[in-house]
C-alpha cells in the first residue's frame, strides 16, 4: 500500500513537472506554464522598473572603453574612441532593447517562422525562400565583406549583438521567447544582410506583372492603357528638369511584346498595400526664417511593435550622427550629422520581372535559352517545423533567378514555370552608402555615398549647413524598352532580359532648383524629356501635390510649420471628388438617414481630423464605390488589379458611361452616376451599422480605428488602438494599419543643427518596459521629441542612465 | 507547529535554490523537505502547497509592485485567468504533490496489530 501510494504521488509529481515544462498546441499555443509563470525565471522577470543609473559592463572584443548615455527619451548616445568599438556598441545596445525583434524579422526574411509557430507558417516560409531572400542576402553579404570598411562595420556589429546573446540565461530571454518556448541563437553577419533585404522586399513587392498580363489578354491593349497608364500626369514630378538632361542615354534594341498565350492562373506574390509610401522634402534657406535649410522625412510603413526604428546617436573620431536606425543593421538610416541631413522615400520603380521558363523535361535540369539547353541549379531547402518533422523542398534556379512557381508550389495543375528576376538579387553594398552619409560633410560627399546604393531604389533628400538642398532618385535601374517589365517576359531569349543599367550619373536628380525646395512623396519621378522609359508599381497622386502647394506658398518657414505640414490632414482626394459625387445624388430619392449623411458631407471641410464625421462618411462611400466599379476585376480564376484611385476618379469624371461602370451582376446598364448613388446608400448603410454596433457617432478616429500591432500577429495584449487623424492619400498618411513610422525635422543652422523626431512606440522592444510605448502618445498628438544632439558631458546632467563598456580581459 | 516549520523551511530553501536553478528544482526541494519532516501525507501536501503558493505569489507581488504592474496588466489580458492566481496555483500544485511524495516515502508502514 505504501509503495503504491508513494509511487502514485511520485508519478503525479513527475507528470505535473513534465506537463508544465513544455508547450502545448491545443488549437492555440500554450507556453510551458511552469517555466512561464515561475517568478524567478518566467515572464515576471521581464517586468522592468527604471534602468540602473550607473552600470559597468565588460565586453569581449572591445578595444577601448565606450560610454553610453541614455537621455530622458531612452535614446542611447554612444561615445566610442574608434569605429570598430562604435559599431560593436551599437550592436550591443540595440540587441539589449530589440533582440527578439531583430531575430524574428530575420527569421521571417529567411523563411524560418515555422520553426517558431509551427506548420501554419510553412507556405509563407517556402515563398520567402523561393523568392530567393536568403540568396539575395548572401549576395549582399559577399559585397559587404569584399569592402574592408563595411566588413569591419558588420563584423563589429555582430560581435556586439553576440556579447548580449552570450550573457543570456532563461530569465533574461525577451518575453516572446518564453511565450513561444524557443531560444535566442547567436547573431550572424548574414542576418544583418537579411534585414536589409526584408526592407527591399517591403518596398519592391508592389509589382503586378501577372495582373497586367491577364488584363492585357482579357481587355486588350487599348483598355489596359486607359485603365493602367504608365504616367497619370498628375501634379509635378519629383524632378522637373525639362530639356536639361544633357547626357547620351544608353540605348538598346526594341523588344517585341511576347505575352504568354494563356491566362496566368498562378496566384501573385503577397502584395504590399499602396499605403506603403513616404514623404520627404527640404526647403532652402531662402524660404526659412533662420536662413538655413530645413529637411523633413517620414517613411510610411506597416506600423508595428516593437517599433520599426530605433533612435541612436553615434560618436567616434570623425563621426557624429544621429537619427533612426534599423534594429539589426549598423549605422543611421534616416538622420543627420553636424553638417548635413538626409532622408528617404520609396522610388516605386519596377525592379521585379517574371520570366516564363521552358524546361527540357520534368527533371528540370536544363531550360531553353537562345535555342540551346542551359543548365539549371537545384537547391535543396529544409524547413524545420515546430512539433512536426521537417519539410524538404527543392528550388530550381535559372540565371534569371529562382523558379518560384512549379508543381511543388502551385495549387493548380497547369504546369507553369516562372523565374523571378529582382534587382535585390544582385550583389550590392548599401551599407557603404549609410556609412558615408553618416560622415558626409557636403553635397559632394552625399553624391559619392549614393553611388554605392543599389536597392531598394529610394528618393534621397539632402540638405546641408552650407545651404545646399538636393534630391536624387538612386537605385540600380535596368534600361527599359517601352512597355518592358509591365507584363510577364519570355525567358527563353536573351533579348528579353535586362541588357544594361542606367549609369548612376544619369539617374534622376537635382540640386538647388529654382523653386527653392525639393520634395518627394512616391509620385512619378521625372518630366517627359528624361530619355528613359519608366515603369512603376503605383504612383502617388495626392500627398505630393498638397506638399508642393504648401511649400510653394510658404515663406519664412519655421520648424513648427514643417511639423504641422507632416501632420496635415487635408484630404485633397475628397476635395477633388466629393462635390461632383454630391451633385450626382441630385434628384435621387434619399431616406432620412441618407439626407443627414448628405448634409454632413456637404458641410465637411475635407480635413480628416480625429472628430470629423464627414471623413468617415466619405471613406465609407469610397470603400463601397471602388469595388463596385471594378467588379470586373474580381475573377475567381485569374488575378487582376484595380486601377489606381486617381485614375478611377478621373474616369468617373471624364468617361461616366465607360462599360466598367456597369455592374455585371445586375440586368440594368449602370453609369458612373448610378454606381455613385448605389455606393452612397451602401456606404451610409455601413456607417449606420457601425454606429449601432458601437453605440457612438462615427468620429473619424473611431471609425478608422488605427491599430499598431505586435509583430506576433498583433497579439492584443502587446498592441494598441490609437485615435489619430489622417489617412492614406493624405500628408499625415496614417491609415488603419500604415502610417508615419518615423518623423524627422532637421534645421541645418550654422550655429548648430537642431532636430526633432518621433515614432509610434518606444525604444524598448520589451512589453514589460515603461519604454515599450513611451513615445506613442506624443506621436499620436503629432508632437516631437527635441533630439539631444550634444556632447556626453551635457547629456549626463539629465541622463536616465549611463553605461560604460570596458574591454573584457582574457 | 511542525506544519508551520515545514512551510517555512520549504519557502526558505526553495527561495535559495530557485534563485540559481530552474523552476522544477522546487519539486526536488519539496520531496527532500517532505521526507525530512515525516508528517502525514495530507499535512505535508498542504505544507508544500501553501509554501509554494506563498513563495511564488509573494515573489510575483514584489516584482509587480516594483514595476508598477506594467507587465501584469498585459499578461492578464493574455491569459484566461489572473496571473497571480495561475502563478500561485501552479507553484502550489507542484509543491504540494512533491511534498506529499516526500512524506509518503518517509512514512513507516502502519502496524495493523
């Protein structure tokens, strides 16, 4: 009896310990509860109070002591005595605040999410590897390593990150590791490269070659040109230099269009929404109150937590730069130093193509190329899956790039092979650009720095204390023949390949233009006299015009004016479209509710402020109208693309009887006026339904319901809803999910550069830290931090904490 | 008296051992302490149960207080049950069964005559 009882108690104890020491998947993932709730090592240990005021850490690989002062906004100011120590310290402090995010993003880049969350991420992972993300990162790393400056930079950064990783035990793991029950792994140089390729993927994947090819087959060339023009001719291009492009352009033989004979039934790669965009501009001293240039930048990305950017101030001999860095990569990406400032917006250019491949046989060892058989490379990929045996895949590489779709990775039975050509697969060393920008003194240095920059193509704005302002649309662009790259291409002939690239000095750029400002907001880049064909995923039509209008009108500009412009909520799209829409409702029979909505819209001032109800009604109307017009584009078998917002509104205005306004599902023949009326009723209905559900008025901020989600699928406990104005197509470009991920205003005054910055979130990536979201409210109020761009002694007087890193003695 | 002593000893030793070792070492401590005290099975179970509930909830409360509940609030939204309750219950159950195991292993067989 005793033995039995003891045995039973032992068994229960062991069973409990075993069950509570591992994670369970019961439809929902449950962390190992014993480990997780243990207050000595589990999640409780992730709760942070104020940081230690003084701290001394011994770091292996460091050459000389480094001082890090954290200012009141938790921004680290790093003072190092040499560059290698500087980047090591940057890696170390960034990892301390953001390591989980750094690793998660590089796992996402490399297609390794299944290792963490299980089989549900397998398709995502396979798609990442089939797009050649790891291959692209390897190519980039090889370039970085072949340059001694960037090689040292990246190796130091890795050392710094690993100094943090080496000191970790379970209780120190960021909380996400404890939740998902996995462990941090050492950082590698390749991971920094992967991170940069992630950004390239975000900014280049608006391409729609498959959709355009299908549209061409379905509607014909004339309709395609009408619905999807290459240039919508709206507003000013980024650079208007008409007649001044005095160089001999590279020319190549024209290319006959060779579109596949059949519809393309494969699903396109996951689209990046058009909300991804950015604003940047610089005004010359002639237009400012101080007589010095002011530069502004705000990149619009999918807002997430931990925050996309990490503010940092880097000091070493010959270097004093501050701004936003990307966790996982050395240097400052959008920022300033004591002589210049720079910022970036996406150039939108089409740098992605798909080539139809003809394999010799099902072995796919050879493919047809200029009448001969060329060898393909097979790369075996293994995907570790949490809780399951691993999965093996083989990716076939042609010289164009990886064959993303084949019978292993394609839901339908029709075998089609398309190879993916992406400029980010080519060797490049963007890190060198940022290294040089960080220490640039003038326009010449800026130009030299950009010569290293390949991808993702960006509009680089520039201003200097010397008084220069400039814009350069930098990237590696294939010389396109008219129409090339818009549709799928024939992979069997060398003639349809990228033949040459636009030389750097022939890229679109200008310096100190007559209008005394430069600006970009993802619009069409250049005037008609530029001698190269330009194709892009989408061109912005509203923000750019509003910015340019206000900048042209303004004189004696102050930094405060620039902050107000970044937060401008004027809805130009509504101002241009709504009056005519309301006219279209004339003589229509409106219900009492619709009459009230009509009145609200008529009185609306076109500003998407937080409390505006007109903005909500307008948006609901548009959300009903847009898909109603383009019902023809929702096809179950083939992918098609809606025409742009601007073009849709233009067609309503100019061609109201176009056949596309007819709703295919109804017997009547609708015109633009009919769909406007129908969608108005639908939109008002949507608002009424919303009001009934929420029991409150449809104030814009509530109706929009912006959400800043944690990287783990917006885990509610670690995410926030915010009440904020703005929207896509508005300068304050905050839609429900996307928005200004970093706002910066820099006044380049001779007596000292002054700068302001803010982003939604906080410096720490730890949900258990007071610094996880300490900047969020300031950002939502459209306010800024004054960036403390000063020396260590002055900073120390109001520092939160000071950390001294000393070389570890062997 | 012996009961309170076992609770106290469990708390103190678990605190020391847990500071350095993983969570499951509490079970080892409880088995040993339970064996040493040679109480009845129920008393030993309760001593371990209470000891670990006190230790884990107490420790959690100290952290919660020092950090202004910054993480507790978030975890309460994440978990279906209150974070303190779950922490206390899990520590207590393992502590209780481990202490019971120790006590049972130490108990002399009852004489039936």
